[in-house]
C-alpha cells in the first residue's frame, strides 16, 4: 500500500495515526466489561468454542465458497508471514495453486515464474526482483515466499503444474513525486493507472477468468470488500464521504460471492486523527482469545456472533453502529498483539551498486523524509522493525 493512496482515502498514518478440543478449556477470569458488551462476548465465546478452527484449516475452508480469498495483513509481521508461507503445501493439495502478493511487479512475472521453477535456488535474483518493485522492501520474510514455493515445486512429480506466486502490482516511478500531489504527478508516479484497479484487473485476468483459485496476501485496506472507508467531509451529504475503490471492492462488484475477505489480528488505528493504535473491538477479540487460552483460531465474523462485537476505531468513521461483521467476512488470530513480532529487515539490501536508484525511487516520501545517502538509507532499513515494535508496544492491553 502506498502513502499516497492511503492519504487520498482519508486513511493515512495519522488516521490509522489450535486444536478444537482445547477450546472449552479456557480458564481466564471473566472480563469486567459493560453488561451489554459482556452479553455479546458471552455469545461470541460460545460460538468460538463450537465453531473456531485451526487457522490454516479455516482459511482453506473459505475456498469451498470462494475462488479468491483476500487476506488483510498488517505488513511485516513475522507470525503472519510464517503462517502463510507454511500454508503453501496445503493450499496446493486443496487445489489453490496461486499465492497473489502485493509486493512484486507484473513486469517481473516471467522472471519470478522462472525463479521458483528453476533447478537451483538463486537468492540474488530473489533480492533483485523485490528491489525492482520497492527499493526499501528489504524484509527477508517476503522473499522467503519465493524460496518456499521453489522448495515445494521441487517435490512435485514431473508434469505437475507448479505452485505459482503472482505479482499483482507494477513498477511505480517515485522520482515524479511532488507535494502536494497533483493529478499530473500521480499519473507520472502511477503510469499504468490507479493501483487497486490495476490489481483487480490482473487478478480477474490471471485467476478468475481462468476459473482458478488464489489466496491474495495484501495490506488490510486493499482487502476491504463490502466495507467502504469513511472520512469526514464538510461538503458531503451527512458530512461523510466513502471510498469503495479498494481492491476487494472492485473484485466484489465484478464477481459477487466468488470473493471472500479475511482479516489477520492486528492493531486498529485510533479514531480522531491521532497517530496511535488500539485493540480491535475495544479489546473484545483479545478478551475472547484469553478465555480460550490464546490459542490460534480462525472464525467467521459476517453473520456470526463474533461479528457483533462493536468497534470504535478509525475504521468506524462515518459508519453507524459499526461492528466487526461490517468489516470483514472472517478473522484469523495467531497471537495477542503484545506477542506479535516484526519481520527481519536486511540492512545491506541497499548497496553502493544500487544506492543511486534507491535514492531516486524511495517509496512514499510523504510518510517519512527520504534518506540522503547510503548510511541514512541503511539506518532507515534498520529502524523498520523497531518502528513496528514501538507501534505495537504502545497498543493498550485489552483489559478485563
């Protein structure tokens, strides 16, 4: 996700600013919340004990009703990336042979296809392909998807179709960045059109029109499907306007029930424009999970009791009586926010050989002042995991 599209939608950083038998064994003390909220949480807990599933099983089960499942992630969380990476063999056995990734360029698809079907592993090509798309995206765990797919493909019998990683983005030209942005400058940065429409067109063409299935790993806002992000506008009816041009919105409009959207557990941006984050559903998710021993679970939101948990984060802006079921179809919980860890940034991703291009194509300069040399660029890379640690450490506990 780029800073420009988040800012344009009103959701920029300032706004954002197990085993089944064990489910009945949670012994955590009952949280002391309001009576109405306690009733909602009691119903949700009963539902989880009866219907919660191991996360991988839950995610794959979504393909019984959908051809494309959007998995909304908070980027660069180690547990999320390991979960999806380790799911590749089970996806393949279930007939899902494509993992669609936000971080990768369509221009490099042929090279990526060759990389993950080659007789030997080539880490330098993996690094180059990621750098081509985003000169600062040095996270090792995203490139680990390439190697995991390669290793799995080496286990397949001759003639079997390979597991494929599909890049859904294209190469942007950040040298054209201007502040404030203009339509002309945005067209220069994004010469192949708005990002999420491009991604929707690609998934439509490469997956849905071919009657295939795919898991799509993408930043949370891009996975918005039935939800339209709201923002306060002085000149809009009701003083609210809504953005329904995200990737999931586009795919739903074209394909209806063939699309599902699942949310990975993550902090939510606080309301009111502050650069701070809070617990989803006012801590309701983590209170429920504590009562089942914080075991990893996947479960429905839409049409299910857990989905009736109310939420008052920035996502509730201009949304009346907003609940989690209004937001996503389902949910995957791997660990409490306090135990989620950042991925690993490779500090020497940028070198003397590529620093000129890295400085020219530094992405999203409206998020943070661009580095000026190799040392400051590497300092930025080194700080990326620390920034995630700081952000997560500041999220208040769910409470009791």
